[in-house]
């Protein structure tokens, strides 16, 4: 099951990072559903510039790296656990939103962005949050199981899933 969770979030993070790279070099218009707009639907709340959009893409690739490290051991001990909890928290906050233009509880709902946010962006953020928290919970359980097993020598590898298990 953990393999499915890791694959789901890793693929989503890489795909969304690729979209951000595309958006960084293809500037959007005010009526585009990828940037929140004022109630008039044409005035964007902000104008994303190329450097900031690329930073978001790099951050998403970093999230993919943290997620995949659960299976590979690329990061030390508890980093995948704490990293996935942080990722889950970030995307949960994004799904809830800031109560005006973004998230499930937004007040401005009559713009193209608001419709996309309601039906696609916020549910996707909620899914990614749940998956990241599930991965983090799995890391915690696996680390705790190693403390109780004779395989405690592998505890330094964090929450690597492919470690051997012993039957006691």
C-alpha cells in the first residue's frame, strides 16, 4: 500500500512541477483559471513572475524527492516522516484556504479560478495532504516496529519500506 501512496504523490508532484515550469515561460492572462482573480474575474490578485513560479516548481520537485526517499533511504532517519507530515500540513492548509479567494471556504466563487479551485485544485490538495499524512504515519509505524523487533540495527535507515522483517 505504501508503494501506491508514494507513487501517487510523487507523480502528482512531478506533473504539477512540470505545469509550473510551463506556466513560468507562458504567461497567463487575467481570465486564466490558474491565478486567483478579484470578483470581477479579470483582475488577477497577483502576477506570477518567472522566478517565483520556478521556485514553486523546484519546491514541488523537492516534495517528490522527500516522498520517494521513504522507499529509497536518500534522507536520514526521520526526515521522510517529518517531511511528509509538513507536506501534508501545507496541502491541508491550501485546501482549507484563506477564506476569501482560495480553498474550500472561499467567499468569491463566481470566477473561472474559483470554479477550478472548487472542483479540481482544492480536492487535489486535500488528496495530496491525506496521502502525505498516510505516508508519514506509515514511517512512524515502521520506525516503531523496528524498535520492538530484532531488526533494530536498520533503524538508522529511517522509514525505508524494503528492509527485511524478522519473524519472532
